[in-house]
C-alpha cells in the first residue's frame, strides 16, 4: 500500500487519504484537522519550529506540574498556590484572569470551534501575559501566536465502534482494547486529540518529563440540556444564561458554538494516559475538588503545599 501511495503526487495522496479514512467511523472535523495539520507541517514546520518542540523534551525531568481543567470546581481551588509551580492551562482559562493573578506556564488550544470564536483574545493572552502557547498547526489560520509560540502537528485519533462502547469497565477488562486512542510520546511527530484538551496536556506533560502530574478543575461532568443541536453532530449552540459546565458563568455565552462533550471518549483517553504513565513509572493524580472522574488516584489539593 505504501509503495502504491508513493506513486501519486503529494496533493493526490491527501485526497486518497481522506477517501480511505472516510471508510472508517471518523468525524469530519477530525479528518479536516488532520489534513490541515499535515499541510501546515509540510510547509511551515521549519527547523526553528522543530527545535522549539525538542527544547521541551525532558525539560522538567523528575519535577511535578499541575494541569488545569476549566470546570466549576476551579472556583473552590486556591490558584495562588501555583505561583511557583509549573502549570498547563487551556482554552478559556483567560476568563479567570480579571479576578485572579494566576497565569499558566503553558497555554494550549486544540478546539477549532473555540479558536474561531476567540482568536483575538487568545493572541492577546499569549502576547500580553507572556505565556508560552502550545498550539496546533491547523489553527494558524485563526491564531497568530508570537515568537515563543510552539506549533505542533495534529495526529488523527483512530476511533472504533460506537460511543456507548467506551466505558471504563470495558477498558479495564480488555487488555488489548482497540477502543483506546493513540498517545504520542514524540511531539515532533505530532500530538493526538481524543475528546478533551486535557489529553493533549497529558501528552505534553509526559513529553516534558514530569514525574508527578496533578489534575485540578477536571470535573468531568457536563450538562447540555440547554443547547441547540446543529446539522454537525459534533457541534452544539449554547442557550445558557449561565454556563453550568465551567468556572465562569460566561464561559460559553448564549449563541456561541461548543463541541459536544463525549464523556466516554474522554474516559478512554484518560485511561490510555494512565496506562502509558504507569508503564514509565510516572504518577497522574486527580486533585480536583469533587468531580466525577474515576480514572486516577484522588489526592487532596490543599495538602500538596
């Protein structure tokens, strides 16, 4: 198959790739982001860009870090404790900046829906707050970034079967489970997205060599009753007066688009990250106050300081 593909010009290979991928149960957004990411890598992955990614490799070997979700529990979490800690935050974390001095060490965005709607704010956050952005190549058409921004390639996540098959029970009883997403240990090659930006952040944390990784604000509990379905089965439109899923009531304002939260796929990605971490002797802890995630060992956030 590889030899047959090699006979075609590069542009034709992408077309054929889309047709082949379409034979599986992928969603259109994944296919599109993958192709755009490949094109961005082909034409924009300079030696300098690769060197930036390589500079992250094992940079924090043996240290600890905190990965922030954007759940409501973040309002009960004292972020001032993170002043001298390395942390990774994502997407709409900037909503907390007006009332909090907290700023992440690294800031990630992978959702094209979010990037479209908040591109100017994302750029302002990266530049004004002097935060290192780690962003997907496929988002370059929305986000400018700055000299410190690290652009990584998007890699497709092979999703098999129906969403209902993604249960923690299935994953734990099936050692060679084909439902588990892929996990990238080489960010130069790219990074996988599987339902949640936290999965991207976990790949980033392992690549940077952290020994102990703590999740906070990962409530893993979503209410989508007040949303409007669209023709795209992966996109909803918010009808919230107050957003119940995030720390800010204005996180997803009425009329804004949002990705459908696939909790079962998120759990499969969390479980995969746990398996990879365990194989390398790395610890992932859930320090979220409350929350519904049951994949990682629970620890008390306040006791860590």
